[in-house]
C-alpha cells in the first residue's frame, strides 16, 4: 500500500520552479523516491478554481495558485507573505501555519 506523501516523513526534499511548474522531489523514509508536479501562476486574487489562461503569469505577487498534475480538479491557494531571491514564505489560505522555503 502506498503512503500518501502528505502523511509520510521525508528524508530529502528539493523543489524546482520554472515559469509554469513546481516540481517537488523527495524520498520517503523507506527510500522510495517521489516526484510531484504542479502547474502554477501568481495572482493578485484568490482563485479557488485554477484559471488556465493565467498559467505562467505574474500579477501583484499576492497569491500562488497551484494545480497538482495527479489531481487536475484541485486548486491550492497560498498567500505570499515574503518573497526574496533566496527566501519565500507561503501560507495556505485554509491554514494558520506558514511554510518557509530557504534556498542555499
């Protein structure tokens, strides 16, 4: 039985951003590799339905809108709290805990 990535403990983790995709690579504690891909765009509005016409666009950098490849009907909205060349802090709109990404 596969353990959903959201319930597993990750040993190593890498996130790569292109103009239109976020690619997340990690290994589970049992060594199995996982790769998740998301389409995304940056919006100045909370879009609860993924807007295909905005793919790859950047508006006012208020929200990151993501659509997982393996669940194309889902839409995840993150508020961008901070953005710098080596640091990004996001907060999912239904969570009160921010995520901090720091680049080496």
